[in-house]
């Protein structure tokens, strides 16, 4: 029996989601790169009128957020609508419980409900555990690279 619950994130989850994002940034030695605040997350997502992202959270029996998946809609002129997963984060002490798989399944169900035929994500080529996990979930890992153009010096 699972000792956690998966649900759609709401505005009041912003603080817990930001904490998970910071946990991930610490693991990657990138904490200073985080510029968004709890208020920013509430303003641009999590039920905002023109939400820029969606999220599901996993919470334990005490209502502590132990995992999160953050994603948004994309459109490919070749393939049509899709969902891009920005982050899938599970607290280290909860890994191996199936939380990540259940969060991913929630996104798959959401994508089907919204008419998206594809889910995409980026993964570091050196993150062998993540790559194995994504392949197990049916993802194809290819050799595409991401390019970025920052329009705000803050970022």
C-alpha cells in the first residue's frame, strides 16, 4: 500500500514546490541560478488565469510534499501539441517508493486528457539513473541538444 498521494498542485503548494526545486538545484550546485520566488510561482502558474505551467505533487500521510513534477504545454509544427516536463523531483529519502513513476503517470494521464500525443523532457547525458528511469517509462533518449537565449539579465 502506498503511503503517499498524487494530486494536482494548487497555489498554496508554491512554497513546497520551490523547496523541491531548491533541493534539485543544490544537488546540481546551482542554487544561485534560482531567481523565482514563491510569489512568482503563484503569479505565473498553479491556477493563475494564464498559467505558464502545471504541476502535480506527491504528499505523504502528514501532507508533506515529497515529490513534484512541473510541466507545460508546447507545440511542434511537425508533431502537434505536446507537454514538456521541466522538472521531476523526489525527495532523496523517498526515492525507490514509486513516487517518480506515479508522478510521471499523472502527467501521461493529463496529456491524454488534454489531447497531447507526446511528452518531452531534457536530461543530462551524465545522469544515467534518470536516463534508465525514463527509458523504463518508454521515453526515447536521443542526441538533440538544447539551446538557450536569455532575454533578461536577471536570468
